[in-house]
């Protein structure tokens, strides 16, 4: 009984997702299907890498991951089967998978296709062949060289006197369900550049001088009182820098709306 995950930019309004699921059920009637997300921003590769990288790698061996981003068959982004961590990834973007999972050294196979194929048709055929015992090298042609996607990195400024990093300017790469802003700054880089110095984070006219451990950690607040809308910074469970407003939601607004921290917006992190 195969396990299938679905990650797409189809949204929940249109019939495309229902069509995809009906075809998957017809092809794999005994499969268990898990929806990862269908709200990827269309054609936003860096956002897709963030979601795919941090949600799919720990599934059980033998899982089939269908990734529907820019998923219509086309001669530029061709159907591909990627194998890593004993799992199967089926997408139209070999560079996306290579970039997201480089540490696993994935193997990639270009799948045969027709320009009239519907969404993920070649991928379903490939998955069916694998379940029937066919080897990947007999299903597609192995891809030997893949150019990874160049992901954005924070801008930095070095103090000429000390040689240390004096300023980091990270940008928002993702807004989560609560409106929290996720930046292209990893915890290990920040700690390396910080070098145990104090800092301040400037967000418009707001300023943060500490990083908390989680959403309910008030750090230096001795009374531990947290008010809705307070602004904090933390590193999330995936090691990315995040700015959030305590108990934000769609009705009251979050960091994306109340602080203007939508995708590609930046903040300033100054080291003292």
C-alpha cells in the first residue's frame, strides 16, 4: 500500500486538485494520500524549496512525493524522477529537488513524456512502474549534471577596523499561515557572525534586542507577561530567522500585514 504526498500550487478554489486526486485514486486505489500544501505561491521556486526541504525528507522509505509546481508538461522543465533517502520525488524541476536535498546526493532520471500529457501524467506512470518492480534506469534516462538553483543570501557589511560583520540585511522568503516572516538567514550563520556580541534588529521604527526560544518565551521579561501583538524574533524549528507577533492571526493581522514584512522585504541586524 503506497504512501503518496501532494505538494502543489493548485490552491483549493479550482477543480485541478480534485482532478489530480481522482486520477491518483484511479491509478493507485490502495494508496494513502497526505496533503502537504496546495498553497505554494505559483512559480516561486525559493518558497517551494523551503517548504519541500523542511517537510518531506523524513517520510518512510518508499514514499512517493508528487510536487506540482509549474507542473504542466513542457520542454523547458521536463518530468523527472528523483530518488533520495529511499524515497521517490516526482516533479518537473530537477534543480529544485537537487537544491533542496543536496545533502542526500539524489539520483535523477528524466522521464519520457508527450507535450499533450496532463498534469503529472508521466510521473504517475513512473510511480506505477516502480511499484511493479521496474528499476529507475529502465524507466527514465539518468541525469548526470544538474546546476543547482542559486538561493538568495543575506547582504552583509564588514567593519574595516575589526574585520567583523557589522550589519546583516536578511530578506523575507516566506510568510507562514500566521503571517510570520521567515528570512533567508540561518541560525549557524547568525551565531558565527554574531561572535557573542549584542545586537539590535530594526524593523521600521520598531527595535528588537534579543532572540527568544519559542512563541511563549519572554526571555528578559521578569513578569513573563505577553500581550497580543508584541514583536519578537526567533529561529524556527528549521533553523531560519523569523519575526513574529505574539498570537497573530488572519483577523488581527501578523508580521506580514502589520509590520509590512511580506516577501522580499528586509530588516537590519546591527552588531554593537
